[in-house]
C-alpha cells in the first residue's frame, strides 16, 4: 500500500523579502505623512498639551491617573505619553506628531502580521501556491490590506492631529491584544485532523500566558480610548470567521473583556455628558432620530473608504427627518446587507459578513446612540472609523483579489499594477490631506471651503482675527457663526469676549446670558459672565455664576482663581484662600494665583503661610515687583511689635 504524497507547499518568503516588504510599507507611510513635520497644534491641543498643567511635574502625572476630572477625558495612558514627551521636548509640536506617525506605522506592521496569522487570503499554510517566486509572497494580501490602511487618507485625522494620540495609541494596544488572543485561541493554526465534522480551534489546548497578555493589552487600549470596548465582540466575530462552530468554551474567556469594556465605556459616556458637556438642546434626539443618524453614517463611511475625496475636518451635519421614507432606507439597507451576507455565508464564506460585522460593531460607539461632544457640530468624523475601516478595507481588497484570481494566472500582473496604483493614489491624497492640519487658520479655512455651514469654523476664525487685533472681522465672523447655528453658544461667548475687550460690558453680558440659556452648564460662559459682573462691582451675582462654573467643570484652575478673587473682595478671606488652593492643585505653577493665596492668608492673619506663598510666587516669576513689595509689607506686619495696652487712669 503506497503512502499518499503530501501536497508541496510553496516556499515561504525569506526573512530578507519580509524585511523589504516591511521597509517599503514604513517608507511609503513616512513619505505620505512628511508634511506633519511642518504642522503645529490645532483644536483641542491646548487642553491636551499646550495648556495642560498636568504635564509639568510628578504631581500632575499622579492627577492624570488618580483624578478622572483632571483632564478632558479619562484616558490616562494618552496623557502619560504627553507627560513624557513634555519632559523630553516641551511644546515642540514636531515631537508629538512624529510619535503619532510612528504609532500609526507600528500598527500597520502589526496589522500585516496579524492578518497573515489569520490567513485572510483563505489558503492553508500547506496549500500549494504556484507563485513565480517566493518574493511575491512577502507582498501578500495581508500586506496589501495593511498598506492600504496605512496610506488611506481617512486615517489622516487620527495621525496628523496631536490630540488624537487617543486613536493611534489605542489601535496599537488593540492589535497587540488581538494578536495575543489569536495565539491563545490558536486561530493561527490549521484545525487538527478529526473525524468530527465540527472540529474547530476550540478543541486545542490553550496557552494561558497569551490570554494574560491579551487582557493586559486590552486594558491598556481602554486606558487610551474606550472605543476599544468592542474588542470582546470583535474577537467573537473573528472566532466565528475562522471556525466551523463557536462553542461555549470559546465564549466564556471573552467575559472579562466584555465586562471591562462595558464598565469603562459607560464611565466615559458619563464623563462625556457631565464633564465634557455633551448634553443640552443639541443632543435632545429621539431614538428614531439617532437610528437615522447611524444609518446614514454607516453608508457615509463606506463611501469615504471607497472614494476618499472631499475629506473634511467638520462634515456638514445632515438634516434628520423621521417622516422621510428616503432616510429610513439607510438603516434598512444596512440591516439588509448584513442579512444577505449572513444568508450567503455558506456560498461565499464567512469572511464578508465578519468584515462588515467588525466594521459596524467597532464604529458603533460613534454612531450617535451615545452622546459625544463633536455631535454638536457633525454627525460623522474621519477619526471615528480609524479602527473600523480595517474591516471594509480588508473586505474590498479581498473581493477585488478574488475577482482577479478567477481570471487565472494571467491576471496576476494586472492585480499588482492595480495595487501599486491604489497605494500611490492613496499616498498622494494622504500627503495633501496632512497639510490642512498645519495650523488653526489653515484647518478652519479648509473646513469652510467644503462645509460653508460650519459655524464652529466661523467662530474659531473669529478668535484668530480677534487675537490679531482685527476686531471688525472678528465680530462679523462671530455673528455669522451664531446665524449659521442658533444653538452655537460658543460663538456668543466669543462675541462677548470681543465686546468686553471694547468696553461694551452690557452687550457682553447679554451675549453671555444667551449662551448660558442655550447651555446652562457651559463653564466657560459662566466663568466669563462672573468675571465681567465682578468688574462691574456686582460681587454677589458674580460669585453665584462662578460657583455654577466650578460645579459644571471643577478642573479649570482659572475659574477657581476668579471665584477666589471675588470672595476676597467680598471680605471672605478664608473662603477665598480655599478657592486659590484648589486652583493651585490644578495648576501649581501659576504665580498670580500663588500671590492671590498669599494676600488672602495675610488678610486672615496667617502671616507665615502668606510669606511662604509670596516667596514661592517669586520663585515662579522673579521679576514681579508687586509681589516683592507685598512680601516686604507682610514681613513688616509679622515682625511689628504688638501695640502696648492703653494705661488705665
């Protein structure tokens, strides 16, 4: 009885060719993102980096981890990287941008190797492949998907925007967790021979070490950005796509991922609503309206992936009408597509439905069912689909590859030409898209070029004009912003700042009251109103609004300082000192607040503590003559002899 010969496996790509493929991916991505070296800081970068007092010292690093309200969002791993970079290169934007690009490239490389492990081309490791040379195996379908992701312009917003370190750091941790979990489930191995028709990867022994690594990396991803909460479900989708049947034994290890994801995700949603300010009239939406938003967003993202032109930082927020039958076609069409792919899974494989499910589940947190602050201006954003787009890119690439393979070996050169053309085209688009993040003026001008209804762009350009001394243009832009969006409370606040600067305090107060009527927990507006009222001597009313401001956002040091100054003028030095101390907890390097604390302590008769505060203020700002004089006066008061008792007759 002769033994059956084993099928000859195609020779694997050598390490040299794999290194070359990786080097090409790195080089193409680095060249595409070359303009980030000339980019500065833009929107939100002040809260995260340039004016983030937590980045200055070790006490700030402790606040990042121990006080969720000390930063705009509780993403401590992200703020820790910013803290480290602040120690290394201060506020040089080039360093922050270079790290973002490096993280994006690392994720692309990791994605390539993960997809190779999952064998997304559908061939078994031992299956013969009539490739003309082992070299081409290095440039596999998995490599192409990773390269398309690395160069796709919808990723630019996450990479070229320093604040979106959240996305690029989260994805790296996410992919590390996914790689470890695939190793744990042994999904990268071919099923062991079995007489059972339902043999699956679940029959194999697992390595608990990989499970521990996956859990740690997943927690790190959640501490970078909680959109990673869908990881457990995404792993279930991958298991479904690689095995003939999902067994309970394959699901229970996912429970900790689901629980941690749900817990931190709900906590972030709470912070987004109550801390960031994603509540009010702009978010008063019914479930039906949110369903329409989600349906249109899904197809919008699909279009942006397949035809990435006219990308915009703030897309036009489409109108929602639950009475429109046409708008209901979007969510119905999305559901029908998933249903169709599910029904066809035995004919076309599980890959398509798994890819679509991965996309939908990963982008779900940003579809509008949960309040997130940017929904104030737009229903969709490129950075929302940074992770999710991998599923659709893989699906599209696989469909095209499958179509070409059916044409025979003669189509292989055509496929390579198409792949090269696509990569070069995407690289060019990414190179140009990166340039719009150069500075604030370039960013907001580009938004208006593609979205003339973007009230936020008018308002922020107005702030730039005001800072440059062009008050007339600033007022025009602020009023245009308010007209474009009657609920834009920030535009009214900015107009109030301009009016106050010109001495028109009554007009400023009116504008601020309008802003607060729209958004009652608008801490910046409450703070500005309280400050202007204090300038007019209306101290009791000023203190009322300033207290509302610290309740709305207790992490703003300047609000605590303003409240302390008002209380000091009201003759309440002890209460004022408590406010100044809280302000210094948030920003220990503010010399003016330190001096204010010294004045309040002196008024309360605590001369030694007051002297210490004045000395520390001078250490922070040595050339402050006023503080030097106050220090000298306080020393004289402390050392002055007590008055002699009046002699009795």
